[in-house]
C-alpha cells in the first residue's frame, strides 16, 4: 500500500493536540452553523443521517449544547410523515433510524424530541413488509456498495423508542425484522465494503447477538495486519478509515482491547493535519478517497471514548 509522506507541518500538528481533540476540532470546524455536520469536504452541505448519530457522541464528550443545536435542526427538517431526508431531500429508512439515535439521546433534554421520535418510529413501521424485511423509499444513493442488510443498524434506536415511549409495537417490530435478517446467509460474512459490514456487526452486538458478531469478526481478525490496519474489502490492499474505527468500537465492546488499540493507533498515524480522515487510503482506494468524511470522525471519537473507559476501568 502506498504510504503518505508526513511533512514537518503534519508532525507539528500531530504533536500540538491529542488525536481525539483534533478530531473534535474537525467536527466543530465543519459544522454548518445552526444546522448539522457536512457530508464531506468535497460536499460541504449538512448531512442529517450523520448529524443524527453524532448526537450521542457529542453528549458523551460533554458537548451538550452542540448536541441540542443539531437536534433542533434535525427536528425542523422532519418530513410530515415522520421520516427524515437525505441531503437530496429523499427519505431513507437508514437515515431516519440514525436520526432516531440522536432523538433518543436528546429525550428529556430537548423539547419535542420525544414527539419527533414517536413520529419517526411510526413511519419506520410502515417500511416493514410481511416477511420482516425493512424497506426504504429509495436506494439511489447506495450505488452498488450497500443493501438493505444495513437496516439492522436501525433496530436498536427503534427498540429504544419502544422502551422509552412505552410502545411495545416498536419492540415487537424489532424482533420480527431481526428474525428476518438472521435468516440471510450473507448477513455476517465479511464479503462487502468493511464500513457496511461493520454497521451490521455493531447492530448485532447492540441487540445481544454476540455469537453472530464473533463469527463475523473472526473474518476481520484473520485479515487484520500487524500495524492494526484492515483492508476495505477482503481482497484489496487499501483501507477504509471509518470501518477501522467501527471495528475498534466493536472490539472494545467485546473486550478485545489489544486489537482495538492497534487499530486506533493506525488511525492516529493516518489522521490528516486537519484532524479528519479521507474516506479511504492506499493505492487503488475507491471510497471517497479525496474527501474528509464526517462519519470517520464520529466513529473515531466513539472508539477513543471506549478506549478511555477501558483504561479507567483497569486503574
């Protein structure tokens, strides 16, 4: 894999602040005032989906006012039927589920979050077919690198909505949808872009499906390199920054601290002077390789937070 040269300026900025502080600075520098975090630096418009699942991260890091501001914007753009739009204005089930994560985190702190969450959850139920498959009004933005199996990552916020709002129909829907996807043989193997595989691994872990997670992560572990990096696909040399941060999150939660630490150290090595990350690195990189993406920063901060918790627990 081609190595990026590190300049004197790069070294200066890497020493100036810890990696997690520079990552949070990137978020603040790329937040559209009064709205949300950008898609990436080559598409600097606010991204509802990522803003939504960034909200719990902001609360964890004590950035409560930023979390509130993001939630107020998200609630202002909710569609009449309860769904939330992608940047192109089209409603997506996945995006709506990620914004529900933010609404759950903001309940009791931001007025109206509970009502907004209820409307989103009600809409989510309309997307479940008789077999339990979770549909979406559009797949245009997915291209050929994603499919509806990533909808498993919407189930935890739907379950949380049922528990927080006292609506058992939401929880029952989660069981139905999970049962459908557990029957899909392609759910667990690492045979797609690592970022989307990691979504599914974290989704299953959130729902207590630890054995399935360990099966999927065994594929990842077999490919993890000595420096902590993980290929973006099983048969390529280039890496996906977000996926590595996601896998670090999963490993910390599974108690695999050494693997997680190695991956986090690798991410710190390739962190850009800005504090952010391109979507991918290395020869042949094909996943937003020239734009700094907001979701890599979110999962890096989540991983670093879990790293700190694991170290505090050992002291």
